[in-house]
C-alpha cells in the first residue's frame, strides 16, 4: 500500500525551546518498496514514523495509507493505532516478558478474534518463516537479542499487514549480529510483497536495505532517491556529507561549456559531473576517499583520460585493517584517502592523486 | 486525555482529604484551647508547652536518642552492606533474612523483649549474669537513654541497610580497582574511595533513621517511660493520656515542632536520593564487583554478623517464647523449665479484648492494604504516565505523609475525626492508616510502572488491541510484583500499627499493638508474650503467603532480582 503524507507538522516544547520535529513534511512512499528514513538523531525521523503508526498526534497535515485517510487536521479524522492494521518492530523489540513466544506472536491474531486452530496455523507459518520453529513454548525472557528481534518481526508480520514499520530495529544488537540480521532482514523483506518504512541513523544499514532512501534533517526530507543516487549523486551538501565520508572543498565555477563542469579550487582546477549552476554560485566539491586513486610522480599515466590529477604528500597513514586511512597534504589543504594495505608508499612520500570527473560531485554551499 | 484529567483531579481531592486535611486540623488545633472550643484562636497552648521547664531536658533526651540510634543503625548498616557486597563472608543468605524478617516482628514486641531481658529488677539476662558473676545488683538497665539508643538503633538497622546496600551493589567496581592499582590496600580503599563516593546514600540512610527515631513511639514508651526518660513523642502521649483531661491542643502544639523538623529532614533526604529513584533500574545480572578476601579476619567478622542476627531475630523471639511459658519472670534454669505451662496462652485466647484487637488488626491489615494498594495503583499510574502539573502536585501531596510521625498525625486526625461520625469507629483507624502509610504503597507501584517501558504498551496497540485489552493483558500482569510488594508492605504495617492507633483507638476499636502496650504497662508479661507470638505468626503467614501467590504470576525469571524496597517498617 502506498503512504501519502501532506504538510505534516509536529512541534514540541522542550526546556523552553520550540523544537520543530516535523516541519511540513510532504512524502509519497511507494507501495511494496523498502523505504528508509535516514538522518541524524533528533531530525524527526522517529516522530514521522510514530505519526504514521498513530502513537504520536501531529499538529497539522494529513496522512493517507492506501485509500484510507488515517489522520487529517482539516477533515478531523483520527484512526487510532489499533485500527490502522499496521505491523511494527520497535527499537527495544517490546517483547512482552510475561508471555511465551507463541503468545507474543499470536497476540495480533487474538485481537482479531480468529479461531484457535487458525491462529496456531498462522503462528506456526510465520515462526517457520523467521526460522524460529519449535520456539513456541520458550519464555520470551530466555531469548537472545537476535531471537527477540525475529520474534518482534514475526509478531509484526503475522497479521499480514500491508505496511510494516521499523524503528531502528538493529541498533540494540552488537556489530557482528547486526550485520547478520541485516542480511536476514533483507532476505525476509525481499520475499514479501509489503511496504516497509524503516527508520535508522546508520547509513550502511540504509544503503544495504533500501529501495529508496529519504534523508531527513531538522524536520524535513532533504532528498530522496535510490541508494546509488544518494551515494554517488546527491544534490545537497548535507546528504553527500551524511551518507558517507567525503572531502569537501570550496569551489568556484570556471566553465560550464564542455562535457564537464569545470571549477577552481584551492588545490587546482577540477572537471566535475555536469550540473547546471549559476556562474556566481559558491559551490562545494565533494570527493569520497574511496574514489581517489594514486599514481607515482614519475609515471603520470595517460594524460588524455580526463582524470583530475593533483600532486600531494602523505602526512599520516593509519592502518585500520582493510586499508590505510591516509591524510594527504596539497598545499594547505588536507585530503582523506584510502591506500591499499600492501601499498609501497610510506609517510612523507610524494604522489599523484587521480579522480574521475564522475566522482567529483558539486553541491551548493 | 479527558479521562486522565478527571482521574487526576478526583485523586487529588481524595489524597488532600487524607493527607492535607489532618495537617490543617493539627495546625488549627494547636491554636485552639480544647477539642470542643475548636476555632477560638489562642496562643495559650504554645506558651504553656514552650515555657515548660521540662522541655529543655526532653529536647536534650530526644537529640541524644535520635542521633545516637541513627548513628548506630547507619554504622551497622555500612558494615553489613560491605560484608554482603564486597567480601567473601560465608552464609550470605543471612543478609536477605536480616533485611526481611524484622518486618514481621513489631517494634513494640522487640522493645518489650529487651525490657524482659535487661530490666534492672528482674531482667532475665540481668538475673543470669548476677548469678554467674555473684554481682550485688543488675549489671544493665535498659530503661535508660543508652538502652533506648541500642534498641532503636537495631530496629532502624534494616531500613538503613536497604538504602546503603543497593548503592554499594551498583557501585562501579573500577573506581575501587583503580585505587588498588595505585597501591591502596582494601581498608584504605574503603575509607578513601568507597565510603566518600557512597556519602549520599549513607547520609540519606542516616537522615531517614533520624526521622524514624523522631517518630518512634514504641521504644520511648516501653523503655523510656518506666525510667521517666521522656522524648518528644512520649511528651505528646503524656499530654493526651496522663493528665485528668486529655489536652489535644497542647499535644498539637508539641506536634507542630516535630512535624516541622521531620518535613525539613525529609526534604534533605529527597535531595540526596533525587537521582536514585528516578530511573529505570536495570538489574546488572552477571556483574560481580571484585570481592575482598577476608582471610584471617573472616572468623571474627562473621561472629559479629551472627551476633547482630541473633540480637535482631533470635533473641527477641526466644525471649517472648520463654516468657509466654513460665508463670512469672525467672532466670532460666531447672525450676523455670519444670514450671512451664500454656496458662498464659489459654488466658489470652479467652480474653475478649485481645481477641477483639486481633480481629480488628486483621481487618485493618487485610481490608486496609487492599484499599491502600488499589489507591496506590491509580496514583502511581497518574504520577508515572500522566505528565501534567496536576500529576506533579499529586505526587508531592501523596508523599507528604512520609514525613508524618504517626503520633503527631494521629493528633491531627483526632481534631479532624472528632467532628465527624466516624470518630471512635474502626473507620477512623482505617482512614488514618491508609493516609499515613500511603507513600509505602505508592513507592513499589511507581517503580513497577516505570519498569513497564512504554513500547510494551505501544506494541500492543499496534497489534490491534484496545486500551482495555492492553491494560488487562499487558499492563496489569506486568504490575503483579509491584502490587504484591505494595500489599504486603501495607498489610504488615497496618497489622502492627502502634503510634497512630495509640491516639485514635478507643474501647471497641482496640488493635494488637495497643493491646500489647497495655499489657506492658500492666506488667502482664506472660499474656503479652503469648499475644505477641500469635501476632508474629499471623504476620509471617500473611507475608509469606502473599509472596508465594505473587510468585505464581511472575513473568518468567526476569524478576528474580527485584530491587529491594527502599522504605520499610514503621
């Protein structure tokens, strides 16, 4: 089912200050896709999710799920949470400690007053789906973090809702388990025909899981698009900066005539991805460390390949396992780059940095 | 929202009638000349009380008694808490017993048992020591200030322990470990690091003991009055019982100063504990702070523990048992054992007043605790889940009576009820009990409510359950441990209530503790002991039974380690 949000506002007062948790959000979430709300803490993403599920009441605007308006200020519509027929996985999982696994999962069906054997059949099916068959009688307090997570998912799925909501469901797991569970979740969701709204502040999680990412900041959706679009081709500096590590360098337009937009920066002239700007715009050049490649100063490679090349000196190399995180000085400017762990370069070496124009992203300041 | 606002305001009204009204009546009463000329404003009572030449001596006694017993209780509590949480002392189960069992021995009985052991004329222990060492007179006299300090200190020990021990248990062990790394031994670490960091908990325990000492009536009346050692609470009692006409105005005027000191001290207490009761307490399972090996010191330190346990539990019960069986008090010996009989037990079981007091106390314990817990559930719900200015106000007036010394608030209730038809009925006691001990019911309930993370309710709503279903299937089952704690605490306090009852109890509405006090004033030690043992047995059955019932509803094993109740016993 599709979710339509129009002009949604929600303000809080906290310690005498007005906080605009949602500042007029307009959003269309397409049916049967995994949509992720990504943003720093306090950006309003959880508030937006809680408004959709009905645990929070907005101040203004309208929310439509499928063909039903579930909340509207002007039309005075409020459908309470328990009537919205959604599924949700909470950050804390909210597994009821006084019930066993079966009763936790059966609860939504019990509320629908289904016959007992029907409930048993559907619970068995969903537990099989999340690979927890045989855990029915286990007290919920004797589950590991990953198992609790799967019980929460089973409970959210058991009533076969058209929309399922996730509120940072992996943030309570340790790093290794988080990675495994992320893969599992991706598989589970891929097998279902369901609209999923997923809230997280973890960019890797967002990139790995989503069909579409909506990046939020200060109560607004700044930008939305596919993971690759958001990663390679962000329109906003905030998004480019938030979605991954980036070197951000001030830039001025030199020429927009050729196949590339050319800019002047403190470290030289760069050919960048084509984007139209006003000639006087103050811009930022954004280069991700992983897209900087290296050439030795004596062998400058092919000059006709349109690569941007600058010469710099290695200031510091930090070994972090898969790479050396390397800081390179070019005049007064420092750039972060990644060097192969078996590299022959060492601190103090001079080298040439090469970046494809396609990886030079210009965003407005 | 509408429903919550209505609930908040009706609770505000009920709680004001219960806790604010008696205070107002106490204040008005202190400015009136007698119960029947209420409202004629006069300073007469204040002048007569505060110019009484006895007052200075009484204040001195009170200060020594209160500060001495609080200091004793706190020091012993630090010792026990440290032994339990930080050392490899054996038989740690003793600490649990020590913190729970004194709840079942009423203070008045505890005080009486010490009078039986150490009174100067025929104290059992005194007589025995006299015989053993051929002394010309009794070596100890319990009817003195040091005697009162000892007994009150032992009585307040569990309270201080229940505040200090959790603080010591949740203490970040790395703070101590780093001190050890930097070359401090365990003893130096204890005094340089552990105790200074625990200062807020220790001060809170000390202050609470001071407040309880100030409110204490059992020890001053049983051990102080025979030796003519008066403190403020017995001074009030004297004003309403010892003169020809009970002077409730004078009692109120004395009460005002105790009330003022108590409220001030409770304010300081809340300041020191302001962080400890706000947060969801996560039981740190598997977390074990470093244990200090006692090695050679183990035996003597364990001996001290055994002595404290026997002083607190074994000795009083044995003394009562012995006294209930011998015809009159005599030193234990062949003669005593050969003359033992159940005579006193038979007399008590046939005594109509004793039976009536047992019946009344049972009713007050069972019915009072049920009503009190129900009220506590509603109040805690509003305090924890409804965040509004009115709910904040409700919280402060519900905790108001925490600082009320029983006998003082009893005087306030006297001024209040004498104008209503419930005066001298069992309902006067009922309402006064619920009002005075309400905070003890609310406290475990609020921590139970706080433990129910709001997402547990929200996920129920998302699963399609209505508000009522959510309450029935999620909230109430998770509250069961809190309800049990509230009920047990209230029931055991009501069952042995003394200091409020001593003012409000009338012929026909006798209660157990007051009946015990009467027996003690008349020197009826045998009957007293028999009735006292019945009282202890009933209280024990009540506490153990309800806990067992509650355990059947416990969710899984997640609540194995419950946070110990911070407040106990009055």
